[in-house]
C-alpha cells in the first residue's frame, strides 16, 4: 500500500500558526478582562461593574507560561512580549531561550506534577500545576 511513485510528500509546519496564535491571544485577553463573567452577568441582568473591574488584569508584567516552542509557541512568545509579559516555557529542549525568562524541561515538569507511571500531556500538567 504506501505512497505511489512520483507523489511528493511535504510538510507545512507553521503555515496556519498565526491563526492558532491569534485565537490563543483572544482567549487569554478575554479571560484577563473577565469576559465570561461579564457575559454570565449580562444574561442574568446583573450589573456588577465595580466588582468585575476589580478583577480585571492585563498582560503587562504578568508571567505567562507557554507549553511547547514549535511554530505556534514561538509566535505566541513574540506576541506576549509585545504586551510586556514575562514569558516562561515548558519544552522538550531548553536551548535557544534568549527570548524567555525561563525554560523548563517537559520531563522535569512531568516528574514534578505527575505520578511516574503516567505519561506526560499538557492538559495533565496544567491541571496539576494550578491545584
């Protein structure tokens, strides 16, 4: 079975990364601005401007952790730095980290937050990191 002779196989890594990065930035900014809470209050006709405004945050001087340093991760770091965020990363490698405050090896994070018998995944690490 396999690939027929004469068919070219290519890789398009990073071609759509800007879409993923823009989506991630939109979600992050929405959370910082308390948009889910505002929407919930709007649906129930609650006016909680003062309470909600007290919880609003910005990316300026915030520490943000990016999981992975592929095309999306690198572009996300660039955008976060434009907002004056301090960016740290979790990655398989720690080389070439000049644009980051710190880089942590994924294997070290897995040992820290997961039982040794479980395999590493970003979802598991994030759920354990914040409990």
